[in-house]
C-alpha cells in the first residue's frame, strides 16, 4: 500500500489531494515489485510519496472473505498481467 499525490498533469489533481493505493504485483522479489508498483502508479498519473505497507500476499487470504472480492480480483489480475491496483482517493480539506 502506498500514499500518492496527483502528478501536475493529472486531471484529477483539482478534485483529489491524494490517494492510498493498494497494489498487487507478480514479481520475483520485493525490490522488483516496488519498482513495478511505483511505475504503474506513476503511469496512472500519481506520484508515490510514501510506502505504507508491503508484504507477500497469498490468494487464500482473499478467497475465504466475501468482503475481499475486489482484492481477490486484483490479486488474480496481477497474476495474469503483472500488476493491478485500487486507488482510494481523498479530497482536499475544506
């Protein structure tokens, strides 16, 4: 999980102050996974400002909990395509 802010050319920068990004990466090691995740997030128009949490995920964690169906879909997408993410955006404070 990462904290990110919109890049200057991101059209969402007017609406969102930032996002927490949960990212799944199919990789051989954590360093490679971090690099791929940061690249993916940047390609989506966001700049990583902090790593919140990192661990090696297991499919079983998501299979048994219906509340984690979206996470299971992302896990499977990362297995197939290399990377997947969910952006949890938050607005500017008033």
